[in-house]
């Protein structure tokens, strides 16, 4: 088997296959969130760190106007090529998710699988949430999904899984290399073993991610006044089964609502259904 050290994000076809298994559940969940939590109608959606656009592309096919940014030019090109093939107009560009601006705010945004943890400092994370508060209109939402570090029990951090499409098969393995709870930087090895009829290839990469306990995530959200957490879910993506994160929680999707600058004067924490404004229009 040939071996390469490279960024897994430089291989959009492989990335999409390896990380695509939850796509259908994510799609159902996101649309249910738009319906349930956004004031007014959702027509335009944005994804920071959109990668290959596996979700944006499907949303665009359902009729949403979509936009996104990603640091990786190969992923952006793959994403835009997919839009071009279908004749879909979309605005996906190379950009840094902690330093960007959009021309017109979106109705909703999402970032579901840990991409946020690529931001390695509190300043970068706050800068991102501030950019997002300008990129999503008031009354709109940002669904942010990350793996938390549990403060009780063991973290699940060795993972192996396989995916196959036609004659392409990929076995993926991910393992921790180093964790530093003081500076909250974690390094994970990740390996794609790629099998095609004509060749087999091993791609190895190191992912550097910032860690968050439940409290650290709450503290961060508190720091940006526009965002109010409405509800939490796990990666089961079941809209009628919100969770209350505790010290053992690992997967979390927090639904943040852009409440403008009002939060400072309000008690923080998830609102109840009766506290939420009634929806004005339905999609
Ligand atoms: C785990 S992938 C997720 C891709 C996509 N959101 C998805 O759900 O399939 C993480 C993505 O974050 C991108 N990324 C990392 N740091 C970034 C940054 N500072 N700004 C924008 N994108 C970034 C990577 O290039 C990669 O495409």
C-alpha cells in the first residue's frame, strides 16, 4: 500500500464518503430546526467551514439559497464544481471562519461536526461567533455541533469505521496523540486506508483541535451577547429529543439564536417553548 502524509481535507471525494454517513439525519434535523426555532421564513442558509458542501448542496437542491466559506481551496473547488454541474447558483468561497463578512445576513447557519474546534484560541472562537452574529439576521439561528470533553467518565476518542461507494472503499481510524487540558489543545491521528480496484493508498494526517467541557462552551457562548442558547441535542439529531448536557455528555449540538444585543439584560440559559416567540410564517 502506498503511504502519504497529507491533509484529509485535500481529498474531498474521500472526505465526503468517510464523513457522509449521518448526512440524511443532519438534513432532517437542520430543516426541523429552521422550522421550529427561526422567527420567520428560512430562505437563505450559511455554513462556515462548509468543506465539500455535502450539506449545502443538498439544501440548495431543496430550494434554499446557500452560502459558505472554507479555508481549504480543494474543498471549495469540489463544492463549487458540484453546484456548477447542477446549474445551482451558490456563493461558496475560500475564507477564514473567524475573519469574514457576508453581503447580506442569512436566516440560519450551521456547523455540525466539530469544525469549530479547529479554532485554537478563545480569541479566535469569540471572533468566529461575532462574525456569525453579523452573518445571521436577528431571529435567525446558528446550529453548532461539537464533541465535548466529559468531566466524568471516559471520553470516547478511539474511533474506527468503514465506508464504501461502488468500487471505492475506505477504512478510517482516529486516535488521540496528545491532550493538554491546560492549553486545551488536542492532537488526533487520523488515517484513511483507501481501496480502489487499481490501487490502495494510506493517507495519514494529524488533526489539531481545541477542547471544550460543557462549562467552557457555556462560558464562550456567554461572552458573545448576540447568541442565546435555545436548546441542546446530541448527534442522534432527533428534533423532539433535546438533551440537558451534563458532565458525561460528549456530543452536543447547541441551537443559538441571534437575539441582537438583548441578551445582557436577560437571564441566560435555554428558553422554554412558552418563552419563545411564536413562528410567523411556515416554509
Ligand atoms: C470536519 S470538516 C467539516 C466540513 C463540513 N462542515 C461538513 O460538515 O462536512 C472541517 C472543515 O473545517 C475547515 N476549516 C478549518 N479551519 C477553518 C477556518 N479557520 N476557517 C474556515 N474553514 C476552516 C477545513 O478546511 C474543513 O473543510
